[in-house]
């Protein structure tokens, strides 16, 4: 027995002394099929995500724009002449002379836009999910009708709302018929912001409704029966049974809703066009305008906005997940 133990010791010691390359080689020999299956995904992600991200971070450290970047005109290739400027773009955007007009005003509006839209998405979606979770006649028809705004292509929905919110659209026609003010939804700054929230709420509620409806159907009916036997009111059942039962689903859909709404480019862009409604532009549409909607196109500043957006969402997601984990432990 002593000889067997002594003979096993050198093998474990040699295994512990294996370097990274040796461990990688052993892992490849054992799991080569898994590596082969994952390789195409890694290549696609590297080409479509990692490379543009690295290139964008590099641009933030330069003064690259459409005038000094490398380009080809006919048979002539003009090399790039942009220079390395370090963190100047970040400093200029965050606390430069015009930082309020170029960043902070859009950042505040983006936060307001995100909070308002996600709150409306969740509140209306939960109310509709609670309604559709009841035994109603024609429940399938209602579900199909309420999910239509999500099924219809976004550009069709936005262009339809542009027509309805125009000065002679159906919204102002109805308001005029009941002798209410008829605002210029697509021209006046505050009403532009209100119109953007309205359209995004219309588009985003169905996803929240379907997700929460699925969560409601996973809550055991026995919990509601026990609560009713204890004399709990509707509000008490909702507070102590429904909301805790929806917590895992709610945490996920709210986080996704915040990320999607914070980066919601399509609705703002299609509703107001490129460069229109400056007070209603969120950070992502403003970054697009800097990089592609003006002359000269400022690639460095646009990329800096993108990196700042990514950093904000990463920091928020980290704190959000920690807050959820801490609440689950309480």
C-alpha cells in the first residue's frame, strides 16, 4: 500500500506542474469536438463585435474624421492623416466648453426617456397580463390583437404614428373635435419628446405583456387559494403572491427593457429623421448624427459616445445585478 501511494505522488505533482500550453493541448485532445462547434460562433463574434469594438476604442484616442481618414477616390488612395490625441475626446465631451449641449442634456433626456418608457412598459404590460391571465371569453383573440404592435415591423409602426401625429392627422382631428388643444407633435420640443415616449410605449408593451403573462402562468394556483382562505384581499394577493412570484421574470425583462430603450435608435431616427428634433435625440441617435449625419463626419467623437454608452450600461448592469442578488438574500 505504501508503494502504491508513493508511486501516485509523482503523477499528481507532474500534473500540477503542467503549463498553460500543456493544459490547453490536453483540453483540445479531450474536447476537440466542442471547440470545433464553438469556433464558427467565436469567429463571427470576433469579426462582427470584437474587431469593431477595438477599432472604435482606438478611434476615441484619435481625431479621426471624414477629412483625415484613409479613403479611396477612384484609382487614388489617400492615406489617413489623423493623429493620436489620448483622452482628449472624453475630456471634451464630458467637461468641455459645450459639454452641456453636446452630452449632458442628451444624457439627462436619455435617462428620463428610459425611465418613463420602461415604467410604462412594465405597468401597462403587467395590467394587460393580469387581465389576459383571467378566464375571459375570446381571450385568444385579445392576446393576438394586443401582440400585433410587436409583430408589425417597427418602421411601419413609426411611419403610421408619424401620419397620425401630423398637424392634420387623426390625433389632432380627434382633439379638435372635442375642443382640446392641437399641439404640433413633431415640431414643438416638449411634444416631440412626449411623442417619442408614446410611440416607444406602443411598440414595447407587447413584449413586456407576453413575458409577464408567461411568468404569471408559472405561479402555483395553490398559493392564491391559500391566500383566499386566509381572507387576503386582491391587493394583498397581488402584493404577497403575484409580485414575489414574478420577481425572476421581472428582473430579467426590466434589465432588457432598460438596455434596449437606452439604445433605442430606430424609433427616434424614423420618427424625426436624421438631425431633426435635437431636444428629442438620445445619446445613441446623437452619436449617429456626429458620425454619419453631418459634414465633416466626426468618427472620433461618435466612437467616444459609443464607448461611453457601453460603459454606462456595463456599470448599471453590474449594480443592478448586485442589488437583485442582495435583495434575494434578504
